[in-house]
C-alpha cells in the first residue's frame, strides 16, 4: 500500500486576496439575486417576478450565497465566526460555492427550457448566474487541501458507443410517424439511450474533474474544541435538530419538481461543505457526549412535524415515509447485519397488512371480528414472524444468489396467492384484486385516529394522528435494532455476514441465527404493515410487488438499505426518505421516471458505494486504497517467515 501525500494549493493560480474577494463578491451577488426579479412572467413555477420578496428557488439561492459567505469569513479567521469552520479548510468554501453555482445553473436552465430561451431572464437571473460563476472561480483560487497525484480513470471504451448511438436513436424515433405501433417503443428507446449516454458522460466527466482537481478524501485533524457550559452544548444540539426539522420540512413541502430538484442539489453540497468545515464532526462529538439528550431532541423534532403543517397534504407523505423507513430498518437486520440478500421482503409487509385487515372489523373480511388496536398489531407482527420462519426454515441453508432467487419467488408467490383467494380460483379470503376495503380507523383508549383533534390550539388531522402513531412504532423498531445490533446475537450476525464458514468454525450456529434474523425482520415489517393497512383504508395485492414506480416494494426497500448505509440506523432512514420523496416529487418525468432514477442510483453507487451514512467498517472496506500506509520506523524487507 502506498502513502497518499497531500498539499495545500489552489486549482487556479490567483493571488490570495483576489481569490477571497472574488469568492465573497460572488456569494453576495448570489444572495442579493434573491431580492430581484428572475423572470418577467409568472408562468414559471413559484412566480419569480417579484422584487424584494423571495420565493421558491430564490430561497435556495439566498441560502447558498449566505452559507458560502459565512464559511469564507470563518476560514479567514473573522472573529465571531471561527466556530463555523473549526477545520479551517477552504474545501468547505469550495463545496458551498459549488452549491451556489449548481442552483444558479439549474435555475437559469429550467427557466430557459420551460419559458423558451434566455430572453425570459430578468436582471436578477443574470446576477444569479454571474454570482454562481464568480464564487466558484474564486473558491478554486483559494488554498485547498489536495492530493499530489490522482490518476485519470477511463471507463470501458465500449460504453462510449452510446454517444453516437443516442442521436441516431433520437432521429430514428422522430422519423417514424406517431400513429405507427412502434412509435412509442422507439421514443422510449431513444429516451433510454439519451439517459444512459448522459450517465456515461457524467461519470467520465467526474473522473476527469477528480484527476484535475485532486480533492479526494483529505482528513484534516480538528483542533481541540473550546470547553462550553453543559447547558450551552445542549442548546447547540437542540438548535441543530431544529434546523434539521426545518430543512426536512422544506423538502417535504416543496410543491413542484423544479424546487425539489434544486433542494436536492443544494442539500447534498451543503452537507458536504459542513462536513469539510468540521461542524458535523463537532456535532457528532456532542451527540455522543449527550446521548439521552440527542435521542430526546431527535424524537421531539420528528414529533413536531405535524404542528408545522396547515393541512394533511404533506403529513400523509411523511406518514408513508415513516412506514417505508420502518420496513427498511427491518430489512436492514436481514441484509445489513446478517448479510442475507432478500428480494421479496415486501411480502412480509403485506402479510402484516392483510392479517390486520382481516381482524380489524372490515365489512369485506370473512372473519367478521374486530380486535382492539394492540391485538391487531400483535396479530400482524406474529403472523409475519410465522411466515418468516416458514419461509426461512427450508431456504436459509442456501447462500448468495440462490437465496436471493428463492426470496424473489416468495414475494411473487405471496402476491399471486392473494389474487387467487377470491372465491373463484380459491377460498374467498382476500377478495382477489379488489382487496380488503373499508378498514376502520384505529381507536386507542377512546381516541379515534380518523377524526381531527385540536392540540395546543393546532388542529391535527387524520394523517397527523397516524404519523404520531407511526413515529412511536419507528422508535420501537429503532430501539430493537440498536439493542440487537449491539448484543452477542448482533455480533454473530456480523460475523456470518463477513464470512459464514469462518463464523461456523468459531462455534456460531449459522442456520439458527440466520433464521432468527429472518423472523425478527419479518416481525418488524408486519408491525409496520398493520399501521399501513389502516392508513390506506384498503389492502390490495398490487401494493406488494417487486418493483414499481413508487415505494414500498422490494427493489426500493433494498435500495434504501444499500443507498443509506447497511448496518446503521440513520442510513436506512435517510435512504428511505430520499427514495420515497424523489419519485413522489419528480412525477413530471412521467415514463422516464424509473429510468432516470436507475441512472442516478448507478452514478451514486459508483461515487459512494458505502452509502450515504456508512459505518466505520464499510467506509474502510470501500476506501481501503485511500488509507495512508502506516510507517513502522524502519525499512526492513519482510520475508515469508517474517510476513
């Protein structure tokens, strides 16, 4: 392993004062553009025609400009702002300036495409574009932490055949009259070629930029933190979760796809900037020091979400996100801890939902019973756990791809069985494709979750009630995952995931522990399924497929675990949130939604294979080559005997 050397040099050779002034001027221009009119017509979503009244994308530009300016002043040692960049690295300024340019470029492009050209830009739009460019150019002139050498990586040359194939496919699709049967197929093929070509070019451009910029992963040790009173540190934690609540609420409440796309661009770069500045590391140290306070602040911030809403429109989205995230956490036990590839996990969510629907008093249920809330939840969880044992017992002696194929088959068997239990092709239990409708709302201690209630002067609707209930269920699943993951059983699961043969040689009963992981994961999914049945009023087989445009389904659940970070708690929660919001907010992509989403996943897995929030083991595993070699102090060559 070779040692990775680093240096602190600018990418663009500029005088230090000129680079600082240019970055500050660009940041000010980006922030000031939010107070100006960007377009002359209100046809663009968000109505950006007003002066002195930011709206939509203008709020993102204001945030990007002010953050860039604050980090710049902090790295320059301005008194009162040094805490904002404890690492002192100008890389944080570069990431923030990149966020400003990303918002500028996206906003100008979106306005031009939707309104028909750059002529639709008002002075504020031109100021925005100039500010984004100036801030990035200035940031590239600052002394940056860089590696001395990064070799250029070139993709497989055969992939570049897509570049000439894309325009050929596009012209071929437009040459066929629209009334021909093959026209939709050719149009879809042309779109697929265009997206695939864009993904290839984007990856190669990223490799080229990485080789030129040489930023890489350079860890800069943080200076010792200033000792603060305990109550101040607790206030910092509370404030951080308050800001997080505001940011997540803003993303969920976005009303149109353009604003959500800009939000995603800025959010990713802001997180990267704060990480390079050292703020996230400082906050992580505080959360470890005050773990009970952190847990309480996180739960309080999540519980406050319904009180920030004026209607149930977006609370319903948040409720479904919690259901999706809870099921992803259950799958994380199977995939993330035990290393079992399950491609039919959504079936356990369906088992819990159907079991709860059958015993909750629905008029369409052939059982004609109505269990109380706690009994219905226990029934759904227990039935799902039984199915997990029944499916796992004969199949968990398989490994790898063979186990994945079996679980995929189970998911399809469950869906087809629910379709056939319709009274015609089988016993009348699930009503086939009609499902079990009119599931009554839950009633807990006389509290009807289907009716609005006023709390502290704020009316909470039906989805707000179910959101708070689902939050309690999620907290329970998080507690179970944390306790089990840190126990002897959890460590045995990790050993099986890393090397099952070696684990069994050390005395671990691999089959029994894998069956326990399968049963526990199924139980947690069934627990979430009982709430989902009451939230959606109806349970139908088409809700539990392998892949669909909207989650939850097995493909999205597995992607949420891997994208977020296997084996962690916050990883699947973040992954599930993104994977639910992205398809929900980008419905304007229509038929190309899954295709664009797949291309985005390919790029993300290529850039960050360990996930968004990985644990230390995964980070070291995927970036082992970037770890500097440890010198032993002498250069004695090792022989076979000494190795």
